């Protein structure tokens, strides 16, 4: 609603500004709009098509590189798997790893000449394999660099994870490649990222005897991930199952854009949860494409980061060319249009100058414009208009004098409120002298009501003052009944400072007094409650225990209340019903929506023969002080 009003205000301001421009300026603008509209539309769609073409081309090239890299990775995975299978299925290797006693020298020589050499050939035929290692849980004789005892790596997290896989493939990514043969003599591991495939050996099943490990450096496993970028346009990286990121250090997009790595991890988590991936990314005013490929076999993700700077520069050049062409065309059209309009609108300017003289108060001496057409006709009617204006001004002055005289007479006829209050006070004193306490109390309540009515300093009042007015009203009305009406209040003390429209509760209570009871019922009660006090909105509920409202009449009443304020014309009660009920529920609804908005107002609930409830919804606004931390509105004082 507020946004619509704001847009309407902006639109009105724009129309006012346009209306203040000269006719020549508006005609030039119209010609430019008519001529250049199609040109700008064509330029816009051409630019959009070129923009999409550049973006699509960059995306297709990046996807192609990503797919090629994935094929290479799949090839390296197969080579590592074959190396593991060869070692895993060699019976002599299994026997050696499971051996619980030291072999004699002849057995070691035979094992070295046959099985050990077969294992070394794996690296010979596949030079990308950095290490083939077999670990034994027994105290075997180590044959470097392939056979090791398990205690060397038993405490590593990646090793423990592989043991838990129970013979299944376990893939592990590490940032360095420690040398097992020198790791305990103070060697600093080289920062050489690698990927490892591990598979546990169990002989017999369920009895752990060792582990097979095949390592490959990531620069061989995924060459593009660690290659130095050639054209500063793209960078690939691998992200493993533990959210570790592997990529080159030199000319890295991740270093230049500190938030990029965390964003990639967040998007990978979202992809894992929902299957959705957003390829657009922007940081430091630069745009990137984040293309993603899932590698299920190793439980990792391949990301290709593509810089869009070059693409954006090409798009900008195309955009500047289109803008330049349109600016040149606009300049030529504006110049030609200005010259033509200056010649056509010469007589209109003369008429405008004459009108300005009249506005400044100068005497109108007439105007003569040669030629006919619309401008000549306008000059003729302007002369007629000036004569009519002089006559109307004289009539208006006379009417204004009559109006002022009527206002003065109305002021003299008003009754002095102080006279009424003094008269009521005198009658009250007489009642007390005569020991008529009921009459005295009733006059006190009536005086309070009159003071509240005459004291109309603004539209808003405290709930405390409204309740006091309702108490006075109830006391006055109880004079009419043998069985008085009992007014009950269920209102928090702090809610008594709540703002509401003055005289908005009294019509509701008045309706209950007039229509809720048909006879001399012995138990007449009106309950006033305040609910939802801690929320942004407040509900004031007035409930009587009267005869209720018929369902059809209740539905019609709520529909009428709901329709109030929903159109431009304000609802006005009319007819005998309006005269009988005073301002009534409809007028209260109209005032609430006029001052607070259509989301607030009245709603009536009733059960025939049992009760009638009127719920008044208001925004939580306090006239003094704030209550709690949830107050939505500022104080009015």
C-alpha cells in the first residue's frame, strides 16, 4: 500500500514537471520518442541477444573444458584402481602381509625376485602413479619403498577412515606427500598435494592384516587444477568430501577474492541438499561463472571458475557503440525538430505573453493574431473568457461577504459550555441538599460525559479516558433500569495508556445498552477486554450477554463493515436506522480505517440468545511512554 502511494507520488511529480515544460519542448520530446522508440527497442533486443551470445559462448567453452578434465580424471582413477587390484589380488603379497613369523633369507630373495618386481612394474607402466605402498599389521621385514609396517601411518585420520571401509575403496586428498622412510627424523613434508586410493586387506574375512595404498600427485591426477592459467580467464579446483580445496597457488582467484572459497562451499552444501547449483557469482565488482561437475567415484567436486571480465569488456564495447549511434541520431532529430517547431509555434508564444501580462494584473487590451486555425480560435475564446472572468469576480466578492456574515451569526448563536456546567453543578448541589444521592451521582456522571464531549482537543484519546467516559455513561443509563447494567473490565494497567480514536467505544456500548436486552433481565453484563497487548496490534473486545444477532443479520452487518473504506467514497449511514443508533458501528469503522488503514477496524461475533461480541483491532500506539520491546509505533507525545 505504501509502495503504491510512493509510486503514485513520483508519477504525479513527473507529470507536473512535464506539464511545466513549454509546448515546443514537449513536441520535440514527442517526436524523439516516436522516431527513436523503435530504434531503441531494436537496439535493446540486439544488445540483449549479443549479451546472451557472449555469455552462452563463455559458458559452453568452460563446460567443454570441465568435461575434458573429468574424462582425464576418470582415466587416472581407472589406472589407480587397476594398480590396487593387481596388488590386492596377488596371493603371495597377501601371504607376506599376513605372515606372523619372520621369513628365512631364501624366501625373502624369492619374494623380492618375483612378487616385489611385479609390483615395481606397476609404477613403470603407469608413471603417473607416485607411490604404491602396502602396509602390514604384523612385524614384517620392510622392503622399501613398497612394504611398510602399519604403525608408521596407523594414527593418520585418512588411514583410520580407510580401515573403517572394510575392504571398500577409500579416497583421500592430502595437501602434502610425506616420505615414510624419513618422516621421523625431522624432515619437513613437501607441499605436494596428492590423492590416495586405499583398500583394506582382511585374511580371513573380518581379520585386518594390512592396507594397499596407491598415490598420485594432483598435478598429474587433474592437470588443469594445478596448471598456471594462460589467459587469466579460468581456474579449476577440486573440493573433496571434507570440503578441502585443492588448486594452484599462483594467480589464484581465491586469493584475490577472499569470500569466493566460502561461497563455493556453501553452494556445494546446497547442491548436496537440494540438487540446485547457481553458476553466477560476483565479488569486488567482478563477475564470475562457477561451473560444477560432480565426480561420484571419488566423492569430490570439480569446479571451474571463469572470469567474465573479458566477456564484459566485449559487451561494453558493443553497448557503447549502440549508445553512440543513438545519441548522434537523437541530436540530429532534436535540432531539426526545434527549428520547425519554432516557426510553427510563433503565434502561440504571442498569445502566451499576453496571458502572462493579464496574470501580472495588467489591463487586458486585446490581442490580434493573423490567420485562423487552432491558435486563432484560442485567442478569440481567450478574449471572451476575460470578459466572463470580470463578471464572475464581482459575483464572488458579493457571495464571500454573505458567507462571512452567516458565519458570524452562527458563532453568536452557540451556547456557552460553561453555562451548562455551572447549571448542572447547581442542580447537583440542590439534589445533595435534598439528600437525593442517586440524582447527585447521576448528575456527576452526566457532567463528566459532557466535559469529555466538549473537550475535543484532538482526534486521539487514551483508553483510560474512554473507559472513564463509558463508566459515566453506564451510570447515567442505569437510572432507566430497575436491574442495572454491570460493567466489567479486564484491562492490563499498562494498556490504559493505549491510543484510540475519541468516542469510538461509546457507540459500541450504546448499541449493547439499547439492543442487547429486551426486558428487565436480572443479569445484564458488559465486559471490556484488551488482548494481544504484547504484539504490534491490539484487540479491544466488548461483549454483552444479551439476546444476540440473527445469523443472516450478522452476516450482512459484517459485510457492510468490511466494505467500508475499500473504495474511494466513504461510507455514510443513512435512513432511520442511522438516526436511531447515532454514529453507530459503521461510523466507528469508517473513522478507524480513515485514521489507521483498512487492515484495522471492527468485527462482530454473536450467538443468538447468548452473547454479542464486537472486536476492535488497532495498531499499538502509546500516548505516554513505551511498554515492552515489541512496540511497533512511536509515541505521539
